[in-house]
C-alpha cells in the first residue's frame, strides 16, 4: 500500500494485525516442523503435538481454564455455532428453550435462529438504553425448560460489557448452561471462566493480535456437546479435522502476549479514547455516545453526529479507517440491529460511527482523527446550509 492508501487504522474491533512475535512463533511450523499432530509413530508428529498442546495451555491460561477444556476451531463464528447448536441439541427435550439477547453478533443470532427452525423455543431479550441487559428481565424470561443462555461478554459495536458473573450465578442456580461470545473481551479485559461462571466461551485469534482462521471454544469439564463436524475424532470428538498447527501456535502466542500486555494496553487505550471523546464532543455540535460509558471496552467509542450520515462522513475522511455501525453489515447501509436495540431510530442509527483503538494507536493518531472529523463535519454541514 502507498502512504495515501494507508489511512490511520481505527478499526481494531473489526480485526487486529498479527503481532510480529506471533508470526515468528508460527513460522517454523509451516516448513520444518510440519508434522501432523495425530501422527503417533514418529518425531514429526510428536513435535507438532507438543506445539499444539503448549498452545492449548496458553489459550487456557488467558481465561483461567484447564487445557483439556479448550477446543480449537476456525474462529469465533465456528465456536459460537458449536456452542449454541451443540449444547442445545445435546440437551434437547420437549419444549426446550434458549435465551439470547438482541445485541448479539450475527454469529450468535443466526445459529439461535436455526434452533428455532428446528423447534426450540427462543427468547431474544432487549436491553436497556445503555446497552446493558436487565437481570430482572432475564430472570422473568427463564422457564423450567430453559437449557441455554447465550450472552456476549463485550459488544463488538458499542463496547458495552455485560454483567456476566451475575448471569452465570443465576444460570447455575437453575441448571442452565451459559455460553458467552468473548471474541471482543478476551485479551482486552479480564475474562476468566470461573469468575464469569460460564460453561462455554468463544474467542477468536484475529481479534487479539493473532492469525485469522483460528479460534477456540472453552467447554467446561462435564458439559457434553453434539459436534457439528464428524470425522477422525480430533479434539475429543468435538471437532474433527487435522489441526492447523501454525494457527494453533499463533493463537497460543497471541493469548500469552495479550495476558502480559492487557493492563498496560487497556490503560493506554482508555486514556486515548477518553481524550478523543473529550475533543469530539467539545468540538462538534450534536454528538452523542452510544452505550454505557462504563463498563466499556477500553478502546471503543461509538458515537452519533446529528444530521451527518456516517456513510457520507466516512467517504469524506479517506485518511481514517473506521467503521459505520457494525463492520459485518457496513457493506450495505442498513441501520445496525445493536443501535436499534438501544432504541435509536433508523435515521439516528445511520449517523453513527464506531472508532476502535488498539496497540498501534499513538496519541498523534487520535489528535489527527479529531482534527479531521471536526473539519469534515463542518464542511458537510456548511455545504448543506
Ligand atoms: C469478530 C467477532 C466474531 C466472529 O469471529 P471470527 O473469528 O471472525 O469468526 C464473533 N463475535 C464477535 C463479538 C466478534 O467481534
């Protein structure tokens, strides 16, 4: 990319670059140590297996799990599908009921929709205007037949963090399994399976400075799932297929690094984010913040600017790489379902931007972003008058 094709990256919730140390850790497993971890009869296989098991321990370490409770997948989308379809089908009985929330990622909402077509009863809970789930509403929604709750830890659009520990306590009391999509929280904020009292938890390599195409599902000991993929019986029969050793190694290295850097990264990003918010809200009229300011992912801002369509604004600031609403739907200018769940009208939702900071964000980037946004909003508004 030329410099003009390299805008300032402020879209770390869509994906993150692979950390160079992660790439270094992966490299030997492509050419020299290329063995199949399922080969038990020679050192090529033994070495690959050792690397995968080390990586499994690193993933487990980040979330306070045991290595045996980690299943490697192709990413958080697959982890969510395996958790939701696998748990519901394993616990299927007449009237079985599944609860989720309207602000979930499509990778949760769609498998839940699939369960509904299979005959499961489904409740999709709304949220408060600040994006947080009301625990009383959840309690009221639970039935004797409820088998699974799926509630994300931190939201990919608005960064709002749910009170999972309380949901976990409630679920456990009723014998309901709790799954959480932690693709955005793992590596960014404290995400420990015992504190959160989750039974199943999804994470993704490319959201925590690891490679794309790999993720993990935490499955609490004793929880049996129905697999989605059948074959050689890899991953304790839960996910057949030869493991992508370099990707597993990369995910492990990325988890270890995120664990070491989490506090410093979070502090730095929250400071820059707060500075950016003070500047934007001070220098642009009619700016509002979507979602609770706390608890919230340290690098996330989701804001609206009255009277300025986000698609137009993004086209007017090619120097910045950020997202309007949710990355997954931003190819089509459709109002985000998450912002809709907060109670925003479709018009207001189309005036929103997601800015997400990460490890590469420098103070100068944030100031440049504030300068550019303030200037271009002024231009767009001036043109209209
Ligand atoms: C990115 C993301 C996913 C999808 O993860 P992949 O690894 O890309 O499949 C799922 N849920 C959330 C909350 C995400 O942010």
